[in-house]
């Protein structure tokens, strides 16, 4: 069991979840991969599930580089404008399905 301390709370990550998250992160950024730049280190992004306040599980994650995750600005980073980002790169659900298919 891994305990991750965040600014707000402690998060306990079970060993099987940690293995899955490791596999996903090791893939590299799914957006960069889809645009032929397959060697970009990735961070884990928990996808939105359509409900406010309910966090996605550790199996509802996609790998994104820092640029496509949080630092790229509007249209490039998902946290800077989700609707524009999804129109540019595909929905989070579509990318999740792609990731899950790739790690089978």
C-alpha cells in the first residue's frame, strides 16, 4: 500500500492500483502518441465522470504529458479548457478506451 500526501489529504493507493497506474504512466502521453511523438513522459490524469465532486477511480485514468495535462494553455492543456481540448484531441472517454485496449 502506498500513501500519497497531497495538499488537501492523504491518498491511499493499493498495490494493484499502483501497478495499473504505473503501466498507464509508462505508456507516455496518449495525445503525443496519437500525433507521432511517442517518447513523451506522462503524468496520470483522472478523467471527468460527469458528476461534480465524485473522483474517478484509479482505473479511469489517461497518461498525459505536463503540456497536455496542465501547462499548455487553453486548447492544449486539459485543465485549461476541457471542451476545446476534447475537440482538438478526442474525448477523455475515447482516450480511456484507447488506453485500456493498449494495456490489455
